[in-house]
């Protein structure tokens, strides 16, 4: 199992993206939540609200998911990175493999 993490500017864009990735069977599910972020952008410190998201997929779909996410992401330079899950409930992993084709 792999979790791909990203951030989005608003709830609408993260939910639309999550739905597209579900429809394309690149993810089994996603979890999103509002966060406060601080970062450098164009020579200035920016602090704002964003939406973080965890997309859950298989290691076989990680590359395709990352490429598709990059194409449809609303940010010019999005945070997209994968986290390998060391262990998980076997039944959950079985479900994940069944729904991500």
C-alpha cells in the first residue's frame, strides 16, 4: 500500500480531484482535511488555509497516480509525494487491491 500526499487550495478542488481518481480506479479511497500552511512562494512567505489529502493506492499504481495527479492538479508546483506503508490490516490491504485495478 502506498499513500500519496498532496495539498489543494480549496475543498471543491480536492473533492473533484479525488472523485476523478476514484473513477479512473487509480485510488481505493482518499481522506482530506483542512490545514493551515506556511511556505515560501515567489520570494515571499505565504500563510493560508489549504486542504491536505491522502490518496491510497497500490505500489503498482503509484507512478500512474502521481502522473495523473500532476496533470489535473490546480497548483503550478504541487506537493505530490508518496509514503510507503510498512504495515496495515491484511483485510484492508486485500480490499485496496480489489478496488484499485
